[in-house]
C-alpha cells in the first residue's frame, strides 16, 4: 500500500514539476469529497471526450481547400478554456500560440501547432490515465484489506 501511495504522489508531483499540470488541477481535487469520490475522474473524462472532438475538428478544418481560420480559432479557444479548467498547463499554452497563428492566418504555423498540441494532449492523457489507475489500485487494495471487529 505504501508503495502505491508513494508512486501516486511521485507521479503527480512529477506532472506538476514538468509543467503538465498547474494549480487548477489541485483546485479540482479539492472539490472531490466523499459525496463525489470520482469527481476529478469524471471531469477529466469529459475533457478528454471534448478534446478528442475538438482536435479532430481542427484537423479536418486545416485539411480543407479553403481554410476557415475563424472556425479553427474558435476550436482552439474552446480547447484553451477547457484545458485551463482542468489544469492542463502545457496544452493551454500551446492553444494560446495556436490562436496567434490562426489570427495571422498562418497555415503552416497552425499545422505545426496542431501537431504539437496533439503530442502534449497525448502526453497529458497518458499521464492522467496512469494517475487514475494508481488511484483505483489504491482503492481496490483498501477494499481488499479485511476489517477487524
């Protein structure tokens, strides 16, 4: 049990040290309690679903013969807001850069940014899914310990 808790603490601390997450993620965690024990997981799962759609929409929009930069910017703006709300610091930062390329109507810049955004998002998702797995493992371990009466 101690080993799992240490892994969880180290993994989470590492995500903050690398700038993957910021204090907003900690704020989300503070909203989680016994009445909503899976609050953070549920919020982040919704974020993943929305992000997957937004990234696909941005990708399709960038492949059009006539690129609608305003539409792509709207998607990047939405991604930036939702990323900030879950504390995804590096994803949020890339979205801000992406929006500048949209404003400048720089197609190559947008394409490079989308690629970078996908990489950062994938890294975020992998790290958060591992964090949630560790949390589930700890809960399962606690449930498996017999209680004394």
